C-alpha cells in the first residue's frame, strides 16, 4: 500500500478520560450470557487486541461498544456519553464485508459516504478514491465486488470504514481471508491510521478481534483474552504507547 489516506479532520474531539469505558456489562440471550460482568476501559490512542475462542464474547463486546446492541445490564460509555450519541466518531468493520455485490468498489464507497453525509450525518467523510488507493485497490476498477477475491472484498470493506475518518475504529477479524502479504499491509495501514491528526486534539483508538495474534502483536499495546463472556487476562506490550 504505497498511497496514504489523509482524511479530512473530524469534528472537535478533545475529551479527557478513556475513549471507551464499560462497567459490569452483561449481554444475555435467554439462558446464554454472551458477556458476563465485563468492566474495562480503552485509553485514547491505544490499540487493543481481543483474543479468545469462538463464542468467547469478542464480537459481542465490539457490538456493545459500537452501540449496535445494548447491554442487558451494566453501562458502556464512549467519550463519556452513550455509544449512540458518539456514532459519528466510530466505525465498525464486521467479519462480513457488508458490501453490495452488484456495485463496484468505488460505487459502494460513494453510496456509504452519501449515507454519512445525509441529514444529520457526518460532514467529515473522506475521499472514496483515496480510501481505495490507501488499501491497495484501483478505484477505477469497474468489476462488481461480487467478482472480487475474498481478500479484495476485505480491503474494500476496510476502505469503506476508513473514509468515515473515525476516532475509534472497531475491527472484527480484519485479517481473515487475507494472504500474509496483504495482512501485513493492513497492519501497516492501521499503524499509520493511529497517527492521523484529530481536529481539536485527541488520538485515534483501535480495538480489534483476531485469531491471528502474530499479525497484530507489533501493533497492539494491550491484549485482552476472553473466555465464556469474561476477560480472563490483560497483557501490556513492552514499550506500549501512552
């Protein structure tokens, strides 16, 4: 990825305290607890890697932070407010690419950019063409994304969320379906993303889940390991960013 995406600065974002804070959060579906009394905080400017087996609660935790689902009990705050109040400052990339197969990559990004620029939407959406170049894709490729390889679809999905210029980036298995070279390029892009300036101060924050810990180890400041809906260990990287 030779092209670096330089996004339009977001709205003023100077905020003290952690980017995300959860207190006694549980998410219960019938008799199943996807999250069980999770209390943790994610500092502004940090990169956190979530590890754990399938069903450990990693994706549920990301969705609670994103405001896509509400906790059954407990509270979650993003920059001191509810996730729903801070959605314009967050972007969530799910395990599924969430793309329209019949559209080209640039058409997908233009469509989603239009949604964010709509009434009450974010005015800080970046350039779709630059976003695609940043992830190593040709913005002028007319082929519909339904004909892309899985790796190309994954990179298109990443470009879709990066163009929003989020202050908090939530990634669910971003390296899946990528070959080693493409995965390393994605790590490099995410490392660059955390250095992008934020209007009004503050820092970019990344929280990601993965089953390929070796790929994200050099990027992550903190590693949280989950099991049965709980955080069972917290490890800080040597020389982690403050």
